[in-house]
C-alpha cells in the first residue's frame, strides 16, 4: 500500500572536511531509525580506510563492477571526485519515498546537484567549515591521503565552498552538537511548508 505521506529525501553536502559525515552519523539515532529514518550507503571505487566496513560507510567495488552498475541504471547519480567514482543506488531512495520515511544522503557537491534534478522535492543542506584555515587543519588531521591527494582535496574544497548559494539551507559546522541541532530543525521545518502539508488534513482542520 502506498504511504499517505510521501517520504523525504535529505541531501547533505559539504566540501571535504566540512563535517557532513559526522553530522549524518549523529542524525541517525536509534529512535529516529525506528521512525523510518535511514542512510543511503553509496558505492565507491576507492579503497577502504581504517575503521571502515563494507556496506556501512560505503559499498567498495572495483572500477569494472562500478561501470557495470552504472550502465544498468542502478544509480540515481554517479560521478568522479578526487580520482575515484561514487554512486547513489536508486532503489533504497524509491522505497523510502513510497514508505514515508526519511532518507539521509551524504554526498559531494556534484552528487547533490545531480540528485536535486532527480528528486526536486529533496531538502538540500550545505555544511561549511568555520574557515579555510580550519578546513585545512581538518583535512591534515585525518591523515588518510598522500601529500598530492591532500592538495587536490583542499583545492577542490576551497572551490566548492563558494557554491553554498545553490543550496536551500546552509549550516556552519563550528560545533558539531549545534550543527546537528540546526540540521534537525531544518528537516522538521521543511515538512511544515504549506506545499508539503497534507491537503486533506488541512481541509478537515480549516473546514
């Protein structure tokens, strides 16, 4: 049976080091998962990092497998970033929209723009670091890239920071707890927009 209230797609994007992944992890508490909140696990061709697990942070696949999936229409969007490929599987998104849940997507700027075209009703939130200096510090602190890879990420991130105007909402991630609360407030408020509320319910209330 189709859900009376369609689900929500929430696109959270940022430059590398902005903190979108940390925010997404905080959003998906056990209580919210019980109420239909879920996380879109992307596919990537990059190698796993220390502490990552296949199927949790990403599905890690070969270039050949990724290309096969892309040609079959498996992805809602896919793109190259930082010398690797990333893709968002389509089926989980469609299931959440049918079932009335909330799908959180942690994607780069390119992916966010492509997904917005596929899902124009999606909530789009851009996460900014408090400064370029802090961005550089966060990227260095991760210690997951070579000097050359780090330079590419930093230059890309500086360029992407200027694209915040293309999103509906922007959150400056200076303190993680505050940033999470701001994102939750955005998601809640978005569902109260006049064009989002249930028309039958409003007719019952207003007569």
